[in-house]
């Protein structure tokens, strides 16, 4: 199990030194760490470090599932007008997109993501989608073990598991 005191001390010192976490953020991080604890054997420590860094980035440090383009005013109307894959726009910790991905994870998890895409916003569902995708290469065909394994720790190219090389250096800096 992750020692929460050590974790939060390190998090505050290294990733978010310029502000104080509020209770909602602490609760979201605690919940995320509960998921990690329950799945710890699925990945190595360096792989978990990268999953954490990715989640930190993708959720803007909230550790809550987010919707694509959440920062845009009247975002749902914007999504409907601008995203050709609407209503299967990005949701979750790593924002899965497109109907075929929602269908794939619906079958894997036995949940109706096709008729209710917002089910992906449930933190438990979002976490399991993210971990499965990292392990099996479900998002881009690249698995986390392709870049982070017993012989290498390539945090920069591990971004290819989620989204090509977009923000690869930044996320690698979080992992480091």
C-alpha cells in the first residue's frame, strides 16, 4: 500500500509546490491512490509513476475524470458543433474518443457506454479503462511495457500509449 503521508509530502514538494491542496483535491487523490493500491500488482513502480504523471496532466491535476474541452465556455454545444465523433468525445482520466472505443470498453466491462457515454466519467470506470488501455495498447496500439519495462524507462515515448507525442516532454518531466 502507498504510504499516504510520504506520497502527499512528495506531491506537494515536487508537483504542486505553489499552492495548497483543498479537501476535494485530497479526496480525489486519495480515491485515485485507492485504485492504484487495489491494482498495484498490474504494473511496475516506474509504470505506475508514468500512469500518475499522465493522470496529473490529463485531468489538470484534479485526479477526477474530465470531459474533452471542459475549459471552453458552453462546452457541450461546442463539442456538438465541432467534434465529428460527438457524442463519443473524450471522457475519463485519458479521455477515450470515438464510438468504437466506447463499444470496445462496453464489451470488456459489461457496461453500456454506447447508450450512456457519461458512465465513463465514473472514476472507477475511468481508472479501469485507463489501466486496461495502458497494459493492452488499446488506445494507440502501443503498450506501456513497450517503453517502461525491466530494461528501460522511456517516459517521453511512453506518451505514444495515449496520444502520440503531444506534451511528451512535459509529462515525462512530471514522471521524473
